[in-house]
C-alpha cells in the first residue's frame, strides 16, 4: 500500500537521514537572505553551513533572481532601521510628554522631574542608535554576498526562455484554479509571471535537476504556506503528498523539505564544524520568525480594519436609502429595495464575522505568541 501512496507516509528518521547521503540541497531565497539579515556570529555560522554543503549545493535560476531582487530591501531596511526607530520612539515619548504637561496638579507626580527623565531616556536611546548606525557592517555584509556568490558559482540553473514562461503561466493558471501545489497561495500576487508563478518555476526546475542528475532533492525553505506543507491539525508532517507523488512521477527520485531551523539541527549532527554555533543561530532564526509573524499579523489587521470601514460605509449608505434619509441615494437606479435589504443582511453578517476575529489584539499586543508555530515530526 505504501508503494501506491508514497506521499501519505511521513518519512521515518532513518529514511530521511538516508536521503542526505546522495541528495542535492536547494536553499530557497528566503534562506539565502538569512546570511545578510543576522548578526555577524550568526552570519558566519550560516555561511559555514553552506560551505559544508558546497559539494551538493544547487539553486534554480529563480531562487537566485528572488535573492537579488530582495537583498537590497534586506540590506537597506537594516540601515534605515536606526532613523526609523529614533522617530518612532520620539513620537511615543512626545505623547507621554504632552500628557504630563496637561497635568494641572498632582499629589505625587513631579512633572518637571518626569519630563527630564523622558528627555534623558530619549537622548540615551538616540545616542545608542547613532553609535549602532556608525558601526553598521556594510563591508562585512558585502563580503557575505561575495562568499555566497562564490559558493554558488557554477551551481545555478538556467534562466527560463520567454516561451517557457508563457507555458508555465498557462499551466499555472490551471493548477492554481484547482489548488494543485505548489504556488497556488501566490495566485493573487501582482508583478507578473515571475512573482505569481515563482514557486512553480522553482518546482519544475527541481524536478528536472533530480531527473538529469538521478539524485533526490532536499528543499530548504522558510515558506510555511500550505501549498508546500502537509499540515494536519496545526502540525507539519512533511511535504504535501501531491508533491511527493508528482516529483517521483517526473524524476523517479524522492523529495523532502525542511524549514531552515529544523534543517540546521539535523545538519549539525553531520557537520561537527557547525555544532558549536547551532544554538545561537537557532535563537536568531526564531527571533526573526517571531518578528516576521508579528509583521504579517499587523499588516493583516490593518487590511482588515480598512475592509471593515468599507463595509460599514456601504451598510450606512443602504440604511440611509431604505430609511429615506434626505440626500441619500445609491449609484444604481431605480432602487431595488428587496436587493438592498438582502445586501444589508450580507453586510451585517460579514461585519459580525470580522468582529469575532482578534485583529485589534494583534495591534495592541506588544509581544508575539509562538502558539501557532508548527513542527515537522520527522527529520
């Protein structure tokens, strides 16, 4: 039975370990970008890992393209953070100052003393940020890019031709409409075929590489979307079963996927030279993941609030028309009161559904919660 449904049986530790002996290791662009995003000690350990894998390292052209398209955002975003943090902190402190200035009298609070304390804190923070900015490792990060470039020299797939991109666009539209993995979670992405069908292009290249080299593929990615992962009740069990079966059918080889933190733990067992730094690297990766999740949640909450405002405006307009409020009108004439009442019911239900979601808490809570994190059960 297992031979007929290979994707539905998560790999045992022994099976996964056996893949490492002959596999081609394919880091995704988000993994390569970790080499630029983290502190020096972590950056060095990540590059040491890639160096240890060098003999079996390979990336599709699309991965390299996404790395280069995003690396300046990572580099310049880190450089811009100093001024942004100073401005954000000053804005918060100014609110506190204004509240203090509005105290006409208070039995225990010394307004002048507290204002001076806020000014001292702001000055200290600004000084630390300016010092950190002056010490920003521009040259070291450039050296990391140079090392990655050297490590991947001769280990990158070919650029797709226009006719290949046209074909994958046609195939991708059909696959995404049927939710065939991978990539369908990017169906709404703007930016053309390269953005929308990037995962599918990477997938096709990995199948072709496995077939030509007659070797299995281990994909390393921090893409946690369901169009790559088999997720059951919040637990990642491995690659989507459909991916395993399509990969075998197209290459006669096996396929496995790791999140980078998980991959790092197993890599440390095989490469003693990176064992000492694993804990530090893993902590930095976890911190980065919490920040990424927090950023994503806040963006989603802001988008939801905007949507709620649109729904409320439409609801209020319909109520005004149905109640005969002066000056109220709808863009469609004549007014279909039955249709308006039906739409009003839909809007009310949709708004009630939004009210049950904890989006506001996302924006109000200063820290993140790791309760949604999932793990794959096998190596």
